[in-house]
C-alpha cells in the first residue's frame, strides 16, 4: 500500500482514516471489490502519509476524499460516488446518484453520519470484539 504522494496516475486515489475501524472495514471491502485494480489507497493516519499541498491530514481525517487521475478532488458523498463508478457491483448506485438532487441528499446523510461517527465506531468496535472479527 502506498502512503506517500507518489501515486499511480491512472488510478483513483482514496484518502481514508486507517485509525477508524469502521473506515478500515469499508476500505477492506473496496480493496476486495476492486477487481480491475483501479483504486489506490492512502491511509492518512499513517506516519508515512505525506501532505502534498492539496490535502492535509486534518481535512483527510475529517471526511472521505478521493483524487482522480487528472487531479480533480472530491470529498463526502461525491467521493463515494466516484468510487462506486469504478466498482462493478456498485455502478448501479453511482447511476442512481446521478439523479437530480441525489448527491445533495447523500451529502446530507453523510454529514449526519459524520456527527454520529464516534457512536457508530464505538458500536462497530464492540461488535467486532463480540464476533472476533477485525474487518
């Protein structure tokens, strides 16, 4: 896994919080679903993460971000839609998100999730302890 700013230019780069067990679990799913190897994963909680002037650790830890091969960045709901477009089993959801107002509604839901994230992470961690799973 690359954790520096030198990423493969033809891939979509995902910046994620590797210290969050819920986030890490979701990224694990994306890694398994990435059959075409079109995603690059950068753990921004890692000591090896190098800020590049376009994204810093604080912002990247606060919200999900992606960067396309042409340098465009997206965060929040728009970032998830970009990932879904590249994962064959999730393309249907990306098409659904192209409906008028869908991304705006997803962003509202994502912002609500971010406010409740500590509660979700705590519950997820406890569930992992009970089931003996790590991701």
